């Protein structure tokens, strides 16, 4: 009888360890040989980081907080002049390991469609948090990066970016991030 129980437990363990890769959503696949098709996403931020393709899309698991979005805020300068600041973000949590990937950006003095430079002397910036390491565009002294807004109709935002980000702990390490986005603005 003990042998039968042992055989049953080993069989059960073997069956439960098999995984079905067909259950993965496109948002959970981060390394692809081909770019991710963004046509089926109502909202997304798509990154190309070296050989990795990462998408923060409307299909990501949405738990207690919004994991993708954009917000336009009216602000006043020190001299009392009204201006608008645009912030956007996307994040993805790996729940099994409590790891986090996040891309965020900010455009001060947002005026609609156009090219906004990023870098140390600019008020526009992007940050990327990749599994415990923070990367920031504000350390870019060459100021070669940009955020381009190609569509702004008052509610919908579409564009692309090409930014250089630097490791917050070791500014000699940098990464080039390119990508595109389509977001609804709150």
C-alpha cells in the first residue's frame, strides 16, 4: 500500500510541474525576436531596450492601482504664469518575485505636438526602473534624447521617444531606450 501511495504522489508531482506556455499573455513575454504588434492595444507604452522588447499595455494585470496612464496638470510658475505639465507612466509587476519594471516621463511646459528634448538642462525627463536599478535621463549631459508627441487632440496622446538613461548608482553606466506610446490623458 505504501508503494502505491508513493507512486501516486510522485505522479501527481510530475503532472503539476508541467507548464503550458500557451497561457502566457503578450504582456508577459519580454524578449522577442520580432517587435511586438501594438495595433491591438487601445493604450500602451512599448520599449526597445537592447535585445529586449517590453510592453506596458491595457492587457496588463490591473490590480489596486492604474498601471498605465497619462495626466495633464495645470501649474503656475514662480512668476504666476500658467503652464501645463504632462506625466505618463507604465509599470509591470512580476508577482512571483516581487520584481518591478516601470517607465515614467514628464514634460514641463507641454504645448501639444512637437519634440521635447530630455537631459540635464531640460525640465523634461524619463526614468526607467528595471528590477531594482533606477535609470534616469536627467543625468544625460549630451542632451541627445527626446520625447516626440505626434498626436494630441485634447484627450489622446501618441508619440515616440529615444532617450539615454543613466544608472542612478553608477553614472558611467547608460542605456539607450527607444519606443512608442499611445495613451488616454486624464
